[in-house]
C-alpha cells in the first residue's frame, strides 16, 4: 500500500531544500522526538495548557512524550460540576474527555506498557488501551462506612504490583495488588501495636533504591509507617501520632553522604525531613516554611537535584524549591497568586535533559527548565 502522507512529506522536503524555503510545517511529523510543547512555551515561564475553568487535581504525562498529558479535575458541589479526566496528545492544544464523575486525585501510567493507566476518583479505574476504554478495578477493596480510595501507587520496577489507600469518616485501610489491580488484598499491619491503617491512608511512597521499602502516611492519626519487605511487616517511624493528615511523602533518589533523605508534608504542621531512611524526622523551618504551613505536594527534579513543594497558609499558596546538595531554599513564582493551593497538583518529569514542571490549580500550567 502506498503511504500517500509519507510521499507528500518527501516531496515537500525536496521542494523546501531546492528552493531554500522554510519547512517548519513538516517538523511535527518528520523530526524524531518532536514535542508540541516546544512551540507553545518559553523556557522558565509558566504557560497555560488550558482547562482554565476547572480545578486540576491530578496530573500524569507519558514517560517519554512531554506533550501526552492526562489531567483530572475535582467536583464542585456548589456549581454541580462533576470531576472529569482529560487527555491531550499535543500539549494542551486540544483536550479529549475520557471519564466523568467523582474527584480525580491520582493518575498512574505503567512505565513498561504505557497503554495501561490507573486513575482514582474515589474508586479505581483501569485502561489498557491509552484511555479509550475503562473498567472498575476494585475487587477486594472494602468501601463500607463511607470510605473511598484516596491514593494509589504503582511499583515502577514491577508494575503488576500496586498499593492503594482508602479513607473517610476516620476509617480506611491499605491494600496491595499482585496482578495489575485485578484483585486487592488488605494489608494487616503486622508488627504494629495496632493496625493504624484502619484510621485511613492518605499517602504512599516506594523507595527508589528498594521497591520493597514502603512509606505510608495516615489520615486521622498523622503517622508514617514503614515496611522493608513489601508490606508483610511494619514498624512505626519517628514521625508518629501528629494528629493531622500526611499529604505527601518523597524519598529522594539522591543519597547525601550515603544517607537516604526523605520528606513528609503535613496538614497545618509543616514539612519534615529524615536523613536516616525515615527512622527520625526533623521539622524544616526557614523564611518560607513554619510549623503551621500545610505542605500539600512534594516532587523531585532529577535534572536539578532539587525538591519542589506546594504550600498553603491562610488561603494563600506558594511553590518553593530546595537545592538538596547546597541546602538552599528559594521561592518559585507561581502562575496564580492570592489563592489556596490546598488541592493543587505538581508533577515533574525529566526528558532529554529538560525539566518539565506541570502545575494543576485553576487550569493546568507548564514550565520547562534546561
């Protein structure tokens, strides 16, 4: 079969070369690694990617294609708006609606098979065809008592293994799947004085050094619980019974003097840092952070070896960056000011020596740094 499109591109290339005119119209189809984002944004500046009338609360991008983005929004009961899941393949020029209902909180793509995607909107949905079709994936999860799925985490080294947390009405639990979400088993918290997961799970993080090492943050009690054997047994960390929500946990992929550095963001109680793999934690205070700041999101930028955090205090949100090597904090100008970032989302991806920072708030924004 003759590929008419390819032949036309070849003819156009020859024409442009012979007559020495611009061939910019053909670069999208002819240049390997082309990204629509390159044409849309200026480096080091936030650029809107659309969805400006919606509150973006979940973000994921294709691991090798910066312009393929999934974005989830939250429901708004005051306006009767349901949460929605969108996809763009051209860095926000056009968005396709994939799912509707609930408030979307997490999106995870299988890095070894990017056709497979998981999302949470109080439940768990799975797609095996790039988001065209979706099935509920919650067999074994207990939703009694008004609980819902609050978080999910995929093991990037073994994507058939996933963890999910539920919470609501001061209840919840932690679950594990060994078969890509087809079935889930409740984790019992063996080794703890009590099964603290029953108070609700708000955050999950796996170590980049050993995916059997798991940090779990709880909702009502504000604990961080640790496992080093894939969830079979558990112990309390040095951050325990804080009485608030553990919004986010980051285990840094960069060791400092052979120490594993971890960060935990708490609701109205600041940012904590551990230098011994979660055993002990210290409150981080400086000109930007205090013990009453809500830390709602923590991300790592491999390109810059820095930690980015989203904060909210008195209905005013900010973004800060921590140079983990030089131990210096700096503010990052945000695309929106004088607004709470409590439900905002931040995702950082590193592709071809470029840092892509996606920020979800009222709309989706992107900034690149080389």
